[in-house]
C-alpha cells in the first residue's frame, strides 16, 4: 500500500465509526454549518485546531497560515474573515500561536528565504515595535517565545483594525477576539489577551466611520 492510501483508509474507518455512534451525523451537517468560532492558527502540523480543542465538525471555522498572521492585504484571510463574521456570524475569533513557531523563528533571523521573506516581513515589524523588550531577554528561546506572544497580540489588534470587525462590533456587539498560545511541550493552550467587542482601538487612525448605517 502506498503511504498516502493510509489517509483514505483511515477516512473510511472514521466515517464508519461516526455512523455507528450517531447515524444522523452527516445528514445534520451536510446542508448547513453554524460554527461559533473562527480560528486563525499556524499551519504547523503539530497544532491541529479541532484536535487540541476537541471540537467536532461544524463547530469551528478555520484559517491557517505560516505564523497565524492577519495581514490587511491578504485576500484569503480577509475573505475567510468576512464570511465568518458577516454570514456565519461567529461569536468569537481566536488567534492561536504556538511556542517554538518556525515562522517566527525564521523572521528573527537574517536568512534570505525567497518569497517567504515577504510574509515574514510582517513578523519582523512586530519585533521592531517591541525590540527593547525582546532584546532585554537574556535567553534566545525566551526571546523567541516572547515574540511569538507579542505577534499573537499584534494579530488580534490587526483584526480589530479591519472594517469587517468594526462594522460587526457596531451592529451586533460581536465578535470577541482572543489571543492564545499553544505549548507543543504539554499540549496546553495559554490565554494571552482578549479584545471584547467595541474595545477602544490602540490608535484612533484605524477607526472607520459608520455614521451612514
Ligand atoms: Co508555527
């Protein structure tokens, strides 16, 4: 058997097991989804959002990229965000980073990595905003992990800077935005930071005027 064929076999076993315990499972889900959460996480294979939160199909809407970034020109992220916020009307958005993130580690170095340079550039900016704090940490691993935390906080702020989130805050007082970090060493999530709906933005220049509503 070819290695990838295991995936297909496991899929068959999974579907069979679900039907045995819940015969109506797929019928209930096939025509609609109403997840309460949008998860923005790292693509790292060791941080599978539904496994680490024990959420079931239908419960969590997921976007993943290298180092869980919210980049204001990323049409992929923005399309997911708009759909989750305006159509699915999620109540919470979770940005979840993880300690030991290779993307953040690469951004802290000076290697020329090709096209990924352009993505990591956004993390280098986060380092620059917090350089004094990060440089004061004596241990390299701790410096990396602190930048990972600060990067999550920055991405939470970036969500609040979108007109998509601000419009939803004004019209339905949601979603609440959460910044979390996952520890590969013990499998536990640490909560870092929270922006409840309608929190004052970190700078007024990012506030949009919705007086025409
Ligand atoms: Co990562």
